């Protein structure tokens, strides 16, 4: 079976000369749950950015669901992004829109009909436990609730792959656990999940596939692993 | 699907117009000021063109036949002149009518009788365009039986005479108007473009989310285009509210100031309706174009969440 994500000898060099990734070879199968770990600034976010086409490889190939991302024009890139849900450490919610509107806006933007959106928005909010706060604006929610709202936005879109870039970075341990539980639940439905983190606690709790990055290179890639002791966090 | 897209575009446009009131006010007032200036230039240009056309129409060439030319021949030549390409109108003026006209203009000649009439039969010729006048005069001078042509070709071809002045004024008005129109329109697109960039900056996060979830460029751009067109339309409507009554008032002032005949000709009120409609259209195009340029530039950038 064709892998869901296939990176072949990928190197990313930023315009300022910084080499973010170097010779990355990586495959992730559909339905997998993988952690991408490593200290800050060692290429975790860049790796995820390649997958939602916010960054492109300087060398090598990024094959996502069988498509070479670097060769796609704007419309196929847009179509590809519809199959990827992304959550971030800083939530990236629209402060002027309510929780309901944040989820609905993403759906309407990609042309989901209003009637379908009316079904999908409450379902997504309910799954993350925010249906009773649908009319609240993001600044009126706690950090944990904001991250769950970001996850509701992703759930509404029903993507094939969920990418989470430091999703627990701004959360207390209880909220972190709740967010990770939600990501696990999403994965159990068959959605591929990749979580970039430098938090050993969640990695050690779940014991899933762990891809470790240091200075832009993969230094270890193990199944059912914990956080590598020698990797460091910052 | 298409209706959902249209529905989304309309809802987003309405929401933004409601939410970003300050930016909407800034854009509408910028377009309004700009179109007031542009519209004033266009109206002034129309007035000037009418005025120079009038001045050109007043330039008349008199062709006097020698006394020996039979009247029938003079009439035939007048009829032929009227068919020339460069001639707007040509009318045969018998010497009796010429005498009457002379008596009106010069009262001290009122004692002259038909027997004393010094005037020959003539043709009054109006040129289609003042620029054609020098060539026309030369052509008329070459007609058989012509004794005199007023103005003479020396005066018609003079670079300092009144004919040259009218020609020059007409050219300046035509080209100056076009150049000024282009300049102001160009400045307009730039100013609107910059104002809309402010609106885009305010909504950069909405655009980011739309890009992130995979909205097509068309779906991202369309609400901005519609918003730009609405801002442009409102701005143009404000400009119309200033320009139309002002022009009507100025026209009434000019008419009152010179009841026997206007010193400066202002276009009739009838042109104000098509002018207003064109201005509304120009506002919509300006707003949509400014938005299109800004959004295109915005979308070409790397997808990035800006704080």
C-alpha cells in the first residue's frame, strides 16, 4: 500500500541560509499516530509545514497522498490542504468570531453547504465538549478550551491527516491530557495523526511511533517508544 | 455548490462591512474624495470641450464673389462647397441679405440703399473643425469667380492669430484632459489599493485560515472584490452628491451673470445623469480593481500567521 506521507531525501534551506532539514527520508502510513520530537529549532515545525504546503523542499520530494507537493499549482495545493487539519501551539483562532463561527467559517471557506455545516459544527463542538460555549469568543475561553476549539475546527473538516504543532505547549497538564486524548480519539477513527512536541510526558504516556530530529536530521525512528533520553528539549 | 459559494461571499462581505466600519469609512471617503476630484476634472473637461467647440463653430469664412459672376453660378458653387468633407455648413448669402446684416452690425451704414450696396453675393462657410480652416480657406480662394475670402489664408495660417489660438486651445483641452484623467485614475487605483491593503491587513488572519483549510483563491478573493466594489459605489455616490448639485448651481450662476449669452459655457444639466452613472461605474471598477490588486499581491505571499 502507498504510504500516506513519503518524504524522499528532503532538504529545506531558508532564504537566510539556515538549513532547517537535511536529507530526510520518512514514510508514514495511513492511520498511523506518530510523534515528531526534538529540541526547539531543530526542524519539527518545518517538517509539518512541508505537509500542509506552507514550506517547500529545497531538494528532494514530498509525496503527500501520492502527490508531489512541490509540483502542485495553487488550486491542487488548496485541494490538498482540504485533506489536512492543522492545530498549533498558539491556537490560531479568529478572535472576532464566536466558537461556532470559527468552526463554520472554515467549512464555508471550502464550500461546504450551509445545511451540511449546520450539522457538522455542533457535532464537532460537542466532541470537544464546547457545545455549551458555542457563542463565546476565543478570548472568553481558557487556553485548554481554545485548543479544543482549534481541534473542533479540524474535526469539522474531517481531514485524512491531522498535524499538531506543539499542541500542548501553552497548556496545563490537565488540559494537555484532554487535547492528547482527543487526538488519540481522532486517530482511532483511522485518521493519520502527527504531533510535533518537545514534551516527554505526553510521548512517554502514549508510547507510539517516535521520530526524533536533531539539527534537521532524523536521529531515531522507533515504534512504541518513549522520549529519547539523549535528545534534550530546548 | 455555486449558490453556497455566492451565499458565503455575500455573508462574508456583509459581515465585514458591519464589523470593519472604520476601515469601510476610510475606504469610502478616500474613493469619494478621489472621484470628486476626478469627476470635477471630467466635468471641467466636458465644459471646456463644449466651450472650444462653440468657439470653433463661431469661426466662419466669408467667400465674396466678383460682381461679374452670375448669381446662379455663385449659388451652384455654394451648393458644391456645402458637400466638401471639411465643411460643416455653407449658405449662400445674396448681396441684399448681406446689406441688411451690415446695417444691423454697423448702424451708421443704415442710409445705404440697394443701389449703393457695395457688397457682392457671398457664401458663409463654417468649418467642421477649426484645424481644417487654413486648408479650407486656401481651397475657397481657388474657386472660380472668387474675389475675396475673409479671413485670408495669411491670417488663417498665422501661428499667432485667433484661429491658431482656438486650435491650440482645443488641442490642449483634449490632450490635457486625457492626460489628467489618466493621472488621476492611476493615482486613484494606487490610493484605493493602499487603503484596501489596510483592510486586508486587518483580515490577514481570516485569509490565513481560509488558505490553511484549502479555500480556492477565487473564494478568498471574491468577498474582497465585492466589498471593494461596494466601497467604490458608495464613494462614487458621495462624489455625485457633491458634483451634480455644484455643477447645476454654477450653471445657474453663469446664466444669471451673463443673461445675453454665457461668457463661459457650462454643459447642460442633461449630461449629469449619464455622467453620474459613469461615475458610479468608475467607482465600482476602481474599488474592485484596487481590491483585486491588493488580494493578488497578498495571496502570492507565503502562508503565514501574523501577529
